[in-house]
């Protein structure tokens, strides 16, 4: 996927900002479907400093517009680059942003969005990132992961014992190899974010057929 993202820019001038906007919109759609509607329902978004955090911040804007009670929880070093732009937008809309503050008791209409870490991780995780993941796993609300559960190496599955344990994962573009078998993934969904299928090489035909019926589809284990 990293190579596809790079080629999208080099060959088709598709920018990271464009992909982030679509990814965040798709994430908001996914959260709405997961909860059966979001008006008045609590969504806690936990963001790190990478593109996954930016995707989650875009989703925050859309969920807020649909009447959800959204709050942004900033993990250590959060909101850089494009993510910082989306954080400023969210704050201008009145969406509260604060240091990490997770619920201690669950609500049936609450959900936590994991936008802490993406695919470019270095294991083993230590320090604030590892502490944030432990805190996320200790709270009672279901967790929805953006692209990959934070702390899981998406190609090899390394880190599965210490990553975020998601109820569901919305991965972007195409499923990453480790997501199909890792228990931490939960239910696996994949969202179309507008990448041309030919960027996926020998998976181009599969990519072109994947979203024939919808732009978010569940990957059922075989």
C-alpha cells in the first residue's frame, strides 16, 4: 500500500490530502453503520501524529456534522502535518480536543476510534505509544481501528500480543496481509479511497472487482 500511495502521487498527482479526505469520509460512514446511526451517540477519537490520526480527524468533522457527540483524544506527539490542519478545523467547529482521557465505564452507544499508529511502525513499541495502547485495551468501549490496529505490523503480524484489540478494523485500499488472521483485527472491512486499481500490480483485477457492490465491504474469513 505504501508503494501504491507513492505511485498515486507520481503517476496521477493524487495527493495525500485527497486520500486522507476520502479515508476520513469512509471512516465516518463505517462508524455510522457500526452504531446503527450516530446522532447523539458518543464517539471518542484517539489520534497520533501520522496519517491514521489525520484520517480519524477528518471523520470527526463528518461525525460531528451528523450529530454525534465527538471528542478528540490526543496521544503523545499528536497532530502533525495534514493532521494538524484537520485538528484546527475540528476545533473551529467546537469539537473538544484534550490529552488522552478514556472512559472507565462503558456505554452501549459509545465507540472508540483507534487512529494512533499506522503501518510505518518500529517494533517493539515502547514509551507513550505502548502506554496508550494498554490504556485503550483496558477501557470497556468497543474499538474501531483505522487501517490497522495500532501496534500490529500489517505485513508480518508481528506485535499481535501487544497491539490494540479491535472489535473491527476498517483498512484502506486493500487488505494488508496480516489482518486476515490476526485476532486483534476483529471483523475486517476494507474501504475504497479512490486509488486506481492498476497501482496494485498483480492484484489490479481483484482490486477493480472488490468494490463492485459497495465502497466498504467486509472480508469474510475463508
